[in-house]
C-alpha cells in the first residue's frame, strides 16, 4: 500500500491531475475534520481545506517534500498551520460546535429532554474551556484526544520534542481541569 501511495504522490509531484485528485479524495475528510475542530464553521473549514491542498500541491511541485512516505503527516501539518493562520487572520478563537464535530447526535437517542439539556450544557462548557486554550495547546489536545495520535506522532507532525508535546498536553489538561472544576463541583 505504501508503494502505491508513493507512486501517487510522485505522479502528483509531476503535475498529474488524477493523482492530485486521488490524494485529495484520500485525505479530504481528515483535513476537513481538523479544520472543523479549529473553526467550528463548515464554510471556514472548507476554505481551510482548499487552502491546505493548494499549498500542499504547490509545495509538492516545488519539490518541498523530500520523503514521499511522509506525505500524510506533512499534509496534516500544512492543514494545522493553515488552520492556525486562518484563526489568526480572522481573530477567531473558538472551538468547534459539538454538532459539527461528528459526535453522535444525542437528541436522536430518545433520552429524557432534561438529560439532553444537561448534556448540551456540559458540551458547551467543555467547548468554551477548550477554546480558552492557547492555539498550540488546543492543537496538541485535539491531536491526542480527538485524532487519537500518539505523543511520538504528534511530536513528529509538529516537529518538536516529545517532551514539549507532553508539557503542552499537561498544561492543557491542567487548564481544562481548572476551568471545568467549578462546574463539576456544582453537579
């Protein structure tokens, strides 16, 4: 499978539109989910998605990717940087709306409306707490807990040390605990 992807990346590097389309189709959902986590808005996420692929294919044709086997992590990093740049440019610092984050729809479960309201309030508090994190901490937290990446993978993707990832993750979790502690005590 890796050899096939390497060939597709190599063809895209040479300007083959079908290969670029294949890479887009293979990675679209992952980049879209990443962008949704950062923006909480489908229109903004689609803009980030397109900017990510435009940047990636342009860089690919300028021979910026040396190791074709690292295409997916390289593309993901471009997606993260594009998301952060977008947030800086738009001065938006909120986390994705829970209904946009591909979580199961609680309203379809037939649960008690009061329980649904409490769950929605919890989701809102959690979203606000996550949005209060620094962009770097939010990125690392998202990669670890939403994308299920290992510390080593996050460090490779962000081109930093595993210790730095652990430190930022620890700080993010500590901030979330401090932010959510008052609401957890109430219940």
